[in-house]
């Protein structure tokens, strides 16, 4: 079998952890498999490099930031090769440009265009363990690029896809995908399987196990992913197209996202085109809006509330203020102390009463719902930030009561 | 003019120093010149990376060590580009593989074969300041290599040579080449000019201003080098083929080398072929011998003494012991507490009495000479390590008395 394994930055943060990961890789190799390993930069390396850059130039060009940051993964692959050599195993480290990970030129957030397989194949043919830098590639100018957030996951999935790997294992510091954050919800259950769509919803809701880009790419290439622990040797969670337990387990997970702000535009005219003008001004400023709620205000006016990521709040308010005359409203209200709590499940669409059960759980826990949003496989509610953890626990025990 | 500038690791050790160097580069660029800058890794970066490697595998392969170490210069060029961007200047960083510094495959000590000029020329044509990683290249397999000690100087000279640069400036933490180590000899004089040959002798004698490889390469391409300070803005020392002051100043410098061990092979037969067998056994073990002295021992035997670099001592003794039967000697004597003190000068060959003056200085200082070696432009003496500094001062004041 050809197995692609990816280890994140915390899994290779120091010599001891590198040795532990080398053990996992060695076991896989010694079972007779071909092994390609994708590594992130060690622990805080990326942050340290960014701090160095910020000290010299807080507005450094993205091209040079990428030149700087790509050193992080290069250090990781070299050290891992040394750890494997120490075990007497043949290993070779390769960077993004050596492999030929071709990307566009969007420095800092590049997209992979294609990946050469020749060099990796040649090394595998020589029975070497191939260690590839995650997160990075080169553009058509032969300049280095980075893939942005979740880049190493994306590298791993893309390389597994072009190599037509039999397995793509994403090693993390959790044991798999859980029905809720196990640090917050003691009776959270590890899922054996989850669909791509469910995983996408959970990832976008802040579950932080797999980055969306990598899940979407795996779905596109029908590549089965396994999320498992670098620390505990047991099966993790398979991410795949169809899972066996869709019917049995109606929802597959609960996620919480604190990185959200509610903005209310108060005192809008009750006339056609008002909502359009509100959201047009936001989309013109490239702001992604999440949950939307329209409600009646005083004196025949309307209020429109919506949520955006915290980082977009300032720009959203600025865009609305700039368009105040053309939109016509009384004032803007910003509430940063909110959290989005969501349940996700491919089985939801065929099951009645899921939403009801969720709202019942919140009612019993005396938690006020500020906004609601639903999709085919997701129901999200906005609650006060201070209520978020107890909301997750209440919903979890309602659905996963054993 | 096209000016190549090289800055060592201590000159770019932190943000403040990077800004200072950026100022030097900016001034050169703003005078209207094309500027190519070669940088070493920051301060202790290389040592830190080596420590990381040693923790994981003290016998790491040289290929992987090179992958690891080349990140150091990559960080330097990215940070310098950011510093120049901050000043509003156009800069672009390039690694050894991006430039196309082609080397052989002797990882850790690679030799440059040829250098592509196309990418650098293209960037210069766009009026960009080009920042190139020193110390590194790629071999025919597209694997990264490092050039070994003094590699960044060599990179700078080689790049200046292929670009036919008008100037090649080597910035260091001293103001130029001195007649003696200014930290040890208070009245040491900075030289305006020095020949390649003199510089080579001084470098090999431990003057540590320029590495021999870079001087030899400059000589080969008749490239004039300027050694000057990163901290003080004034002219340094020109290293060139013929200097004006050869006749005036008979010797151009005094150097001390503590990294030397004297080995004596005692009780050799007084027969033909004995010296040959001694040095054959050493050259077979790749040991470079420096000063050689043959003297009469007791009972019609001979003693042969020679010096080697401290690092070669163990191997030299082992080689001699392995060949003890075929050579035929009584015992080996090792004296590590010796220093080599040398005077260098292209004018020496045309001046009588230089050696006499040197020996007179040592006699007056009551310093015992253990061995003597001379060449056309150099006279070296071996003295006790404890006498070395006063030997340098005594010789210096004899020659450079004002």
C-alpha cells in the first residue's frame, strides 16, 4: 500500500516528539508499505518567524513572508529524516519546489494547480521514506508560495490524490472527530466515520480538526481520510462519502464558534430593496455574512441582524456607515459577546424533530436563543457567549444520552 | 556600476543590525548602482540548527544537514528584503536554487561548478536590489548543498565573477586587513592594499578576515575585493593582484595560529626512504602536514617533527601507529601547546634580512623558536603557545615601528 501521513506542528514540536512520530512512520514502513509523510513547521516556529518579520517590517510583502515561513517546514523534514536515519531507515526530505508543488501566485494563500509525481515516485522506488514539506509550493516564476491556513492538510490530501494513495492519514493531537469538543463535553463520543459534508460543516463551525480546503479536496478526489492521534495508537475517524451510521446516529457532531459578532442595523425603512442595499454594501467590501435575521422594529421600521467573523466586524461597520445615506437606517448595534452553537448531521434531512430536540435542550437549560439558521445538514443558533459551553453540553446530552 | 556586497552572520544577527546593513545597501543603490547582496545566516542560527540536529541524530547524513542549514540564509535574505521594503526600496530575495548556483554533490563542502545569471540579471533589469543566500547551491539531483566554511564569501566572489561585477565588497566586523590582530597588538596598522598571495597566507595563518577559497577564486578571476566594516563607514582594504606599497612596506602582516600541534616521530633509522614512509602514511590518511623539521637523534637515529592542525592530530597519530612496523621508530611525541607565528609580505623576496629581523625580535623578547619554515612570501616560526602573543607584539613593533 501507498500511505500518505500528515503530522501537524505540535506533533513535531521538539526532539522527543519527532522521535515519537518517527516511530509511527517506521512502523508503517516496516509493515512493507510505501510511505510519504507531510510535515508542518515545528510548534511555534511560524509564530517566531512572523515575530521576527514584524519587528523589521509590519507590512512586509507577502512574497518575502513566504520565503521566510517556508523555512519552518524545511527544518521539520530535515530533522525527521535524521530521526529516521538514526533508526537505520532510508529517508529523504523534499521541499515544495523539489517535489514540484505548483501553485498560483497568491502569496500567503496560494492554491495548488498541479503536483509533479516523478521525484516522489523515484524515491519510493528506491524504498525510501519520503518526507515532504507541507504548506508550500512554487509558482510559475519559481518563487516559493505558502498555502495559507490549513495548508499542510491540503498538501497532504493533494499529494495523496495525485499519487493515488491507498490511505491518507491526518495525525493530530486528538484521537479523531468527536460529537463535541471533548475538553468541554466530558461524554463526547468519538465517531468511527463521518461524511465529507458533515466534516465540512463541523470544520467551518470551529471544530478545528481538519481544514475545509483539505476536506473539499478529498471529497473531489474521493480520497478517504483518517483523522487519528499522534500520541495514542488506535483507530481514529474515517472521513468518507457515505457512512454506515447515517441512519443510526442522526447528528454527528456539535460545534461552538466564538469567533463571531452580531451586527444589527436598526430602524430601516419597511420598503423593497432595503435588505438588498444592506447586503450589497457588505458584499462590495468582500464581507462574508453568516446568519441573517429580519425583524419588525418600532414605528413601522425593520431591523436586520446578521453575524460575521470577528475579524470582519470593523470592515462591516465601516461599509454600512459609508452607505448610511443610500440604505437609510437609524443606527448600528454591535454585539461581540455571542457564540454560534451548531449541530451537524447528514441524517438530519430525513429525521423530523431534530430542531425541536435542540431547542428543547436549550429551553431546559434556560438558554436564550438570539438567532437561528438552518441548512440541510446543520442547525445553528446564536447564544450569549457565556451560555455557549453549557448550550453545547445540554444539546450533547440530549442527543447522545446513552 | 554593478556592486556585489556580502554581509556575514554577525552583521545581520538581529533586527537592529539588519536595519543598519539595509542602510548601507540603500545608500549604494540610491547612488544609482545595481546591487547584489549575499548574506549569511543570522548570528547563532547555524549553531542552533546544528544543536537541534545533534539532539536527534549526532550522525545525521550530510544531505539532510544541508537541507536543515540552508534555511538559515533563507531567513536572512527574506528579513533583509523586508527591511529594504520598509525603506520604500524594491528588493527581492533569492535562494541558491532560485539563482541556479550549481555545485557538485559533496554535501557540507560542495564546490561551485557554475552559476546562472539570468534570474539575477532579470531582477537587476527591473531595478531591484537582489538578495542572495550565501553558502548554498544545488547539485544535479536538485538537492540543496552547502559550501562549507567560508561559504558565503565564496558565494559572493563567485557571483561577482560570473556577473563581471565592478566591485565586490566583503563587509565584516573589522575595518579591513591589519598588520596584526588589532585586539592583541594595539599599534596594528590597517592596510590600504594587499595582494591575493599575501591575503592567502594571512588567511591560512588564522587572520580570519577572508576565507582562502574566496581569495583564490577572486585571484583566478582577477576580481578586486574590498574588505570593510559593517559598522564604520570608511574605506577598508583592497585585495588585488599588484599593490602600490609592496616596496615600501616589506611585510604586510603578522598572524598567529594556535590551532596547531607538533608531532615528533622519535628514533627513526638513518636510512633512505624513512621520511617518505612517514609522510606517505600521513597522506594516505588525508592529513595535511605543515612545518617539517628533521633532526639528528641519539645513536645515529633521526627525529622527524611536523605540525598538523589540532583537529588532525588524533588521526595523524593513529596513522603513524598503524604504520609503526613499516616505518620503524621508537616513539611518538605530541605537543599541543604550540603556536605558529608568521610574517607575510610580497616584498620579502626582494629584501634581505627580513628573517634576521624577525629572529632578532624574538631573541630580544627572549622567546625560544622551536621550528622554522619559510616560503617566498612567508616566514613562520613555531613557539610555545604562552609566548605567541608577545612574539606577535615583538615582531610587529620591530617591523612597524613608526
